[in-house]
């Protein structure tokens, strides 16, 4: 019985990065051998055990056989005669197919060390094509290690998998898991680029894929291309270490621009309304969590109003707060402001950059919301106990006055239609 550290721990050690988790492969053992040594079995599809002291995972060396479409269509085989090389050959990329023995000896049958040095993602064998999740994993790795590039032969294989419909067999939960993890990496744009290069993005999130090639006014968007804007917005959100709902909302905020007819290019007037419906469809298809869905829909609908905040009248600002349920959920409204700021700063091209441009809209609306939430609604309601039908109107009036006093009167106290 021999044990080896495998996969990501070896890869990250060679890259000089901190190693967070250690996965182990055990060669020459049976499940009974593991239990006798105090390991606790936890695997459902194949034997995986937790170490009695460290709680790290130890998996028996195994082989696999494709039996059905999709990533669940596999039968696994383990036995003491399965070798380390038998186990490593089933792995996705050469940089993940290395193992280090307890004495420090490195086993590298597929030249993973060289691909680490060359910063290349290369598939180990044609078995890669049997699992469509591997396309998503390569894209996620690209977001984590943005200096790596996909080997041409690996990209060709992934494109072939897409053409043959393997990606269509992915279940929504697994797609969401990989996409959301990729958004939380340091450069999400690399994930989008890898998925586009092999054609997978058009099958997974076609609403996002169609943004590339759609022009925007150069005065406000020096990057011009809406798809490139999305890449920059996603990367800016990552650079600020924002939480997942903000990153997801920032990514999807301009989906409506892919649905506006060409005669409305490059202004895309009314794209927000189109975007709300498209964001809802994407979230339903991916089964996105409620917090991500709600924030993404809100951002698609109102990021334009946030960008015009300094032009809005106090009454219109209160209308925006009401529609966004900001009085009950101020933290979520704050997240929407962050996603909108990502939109404003994710704009960089030959004619300039907005990345460091002042963005007064966020503190402006934060100040206005704080003032409006300071209105004592209970006191107003108590004073109108005999005329309850007037309570909502008077609370609203008081909030408008509070906003006026906080930010200054922006003009006649009437609806201006912007929000």
C-alpha cells in the first residue's frame, strides 16, 4: 500500500502558490484495508476515505469506463492492481496528472511539469472528451491562472465535444457550480474567453455570448464592443473582491443590448427592459440562487437610473428606492450600487479608460437612502390613526423631503420619468 499527493496540491506547489488542500491516491489497497487503518468511507460513486487525524481525502486508485452521455455516465473500477499511472491517465489536464510520493519523488508520466513551466492547459488523453464538465473546469482554471493558455489540440477537442452535443448533457446545477466558482477567481474574463473559443458559451449562456460584436457609443464606452465591456466589468468586480451576487449581477447587467435591434445601435435605448426578461431566463435555466437572481434582475433594470442619479429629482429617487425595496433591504440596494459601479468602471479601450474615473453616484444614493430611512414611519402612522388611507402618501412625502434636505433640491418636485 502506497499513498501519493496528487492533482492541485502538486500543481500549485510547482507554481509556487499556497497549497490549501491535499488530495491523496492510495495504490495497492482495498476498502477493507482502509477501514482497518481507521479511515472513514465517504465516497458514493467510488471509494473515498477521510484520514482519521487530518480529515484529508484519500481515494483508491481507479479506472473508469464511459457508459452514457454526460458527466454522470461512468462506471468506476478499483482494485489493488490498479497502478498510479492507470489512475493519472484518467485525469483532465497534464498539470493535474502528477503525483508526489511520501519520500518526495514526483511521478509525471504526461509532462505536466513542462506544461506548468510553459503555462499550458493540455488534456492528458482522449478520455478528456468523455466528460463535458472538463470544458467548464478548464475555463474555470483559466480564470484562476490567467497566464495559462489552452493548447490548440485541447481547444479543438473541446470544440468537437461541443459540436457533438456533450455540453448539452450538463445539468444546470453543475453548470452553475463551475460558472460561479469561475466568477470568484481573479480574472473571470479568461473563463468567458475559453468558453467562447470552443463554442461552449453559446450553448450554456447564449444570451451572454451574443454580446460580442455588438457596438456601443465610443464616447461612453472606449472599449466599444459590448462583450469586451462584459469581460472588463467582470474583471473589475473580481479586482474589488466583491461577493458572488455582485459579480453575477455585474456580468449580466447588459444582456438587453444583445436583444436590441440593429437600428437602435449603438445607443441601445430601452435595453434595460429587455435585459430584465433575459436575466430572468438565464437565472431560471441555471437555477441560480435567489439572492443572485434578485440582484441581477434589479441591476439589469435600474443600473441606468443609478448612472443618472445626480440628474434625478428627490421624488424620483424615492421611487427608485421603493421599486428596489431599499427601505426593507438596504444591503441589497448597496450591492446593486456596487454592481452598477462595476459597469461604470469596466470601460477601457484605445480612446481612454473609465477605471479610475470618479463615481459619485454611489455615495450620493447612499446618503439619500440613509436620510429617507431616517423618517419615522411609525410616528407618522400614529398621527394619522383616524385617516389610515393617507399614511402611505404622507410617509412618502416625508421621505422626499428628507432626501431633498440631504442632497439638495434637484428641481421641481415632480416625477421626471427617468426612474
